[in-house]
C-alpha cells in the first residue's frame, strides 16, 4: 500500500514489516490483551481489532526495534474519506515498557 523506508538511529530502527510475522503477531497479541484489560467495554460493544490479514491487505505495519529486538509497532490503514479528504487511521499502536 505505502512505501516506508527503514530508518535507523542510536540502536533504534523503524521499518515496514509483514503483520503476519512472529514479531507482528506477538505485538498485536500483547496490544489486544492490554486493550481488553483496560477497556473491557470494547468487547461488550462488539469492537473487534483489525485482523492481521486485513492489515496485510489494506495497510502497512511499522515495527520499532531497539538493538534488533521488537519494541513497538504502529500501523496505518486507508479510511473512508473525512469531509471529502483522503484519510488514514492509526492501528495497532504499542510500545513495550
């Protein structure tokens, strides 16, 4: 969908990665547990996180690594236009402690 170039500074790298990768899935699972513990009403209201396949098909996942270890992630997906303007939605934003 989008081209994201890899960035590296002071042991930290940011790069587009496959959301179906082991690190992508692990980060998503951690985020899902955190969200459901913090906002249990989301599950009661039928709010379902974006699937990995949907993200792989319609978005881009960027994983932050510190000295090679996955430390966080953020994703962007196309969104319906807002007030006639193209829009993106931030998904799966997580930073490990």
